């Protein structure tokens, strides 16, 4: 039963990655972190180009989660100033919407390089 839930979460994480890419998220990646920690299973990371782009992606994420009855635990949490990094916590999945500057500086893919890349936009 637990494996089925994890597979469902992996599928949802990939779908969220695809959703961000479809709405012009740049360099979207989905990392499987299940072997590295206990507080989340997947990171979904996307670069945004502006605050308007960020808000649009947040709206699409909200619609996606509402349609699938996924609870947003923490929404629109600003990590860096000026909307450079917003985190949306879905429990088993954490979405990072970052400007190019923040993404380069914080380099989450390198920091969490022990995780597996399970999806990226082509």
C-alpha cells in the first residue's frame, strides 16, 4: 500500500513539473529526495521571470491542488526578498519558484545532488 502511495506522489510531482513547464516555467526539475530525508519526498524547482509570472504559476498550482484535493500546507512563503524565492509546501512535495539570481545563488540541485532527477522539461 505504501509503495502505491509513493508512486502516486511521484506521478503528481511529475505532473506538477509538467504544469509549470506548460506555463513557461524555466528549467523545471523534479527531484526525488525520499532517500535523503523524512520531511518531504520531492522538490519541484522552477525559474520564474517576473512577479507576474510567479503569481500566474501560483494560481495554476492552486487550481491543480484544488482539483486533486491536495492540501497546501504553506503557501507563498517568501524565502528571499523581492519575490526572488517562493516556497509552496504540499507535505510530500515542496515547490520552489525562484528567480534566476536566487536559483543560481542557492543552487538547490547541487545542495540536494544525492536525490534522483525524475523529471525535467525537455
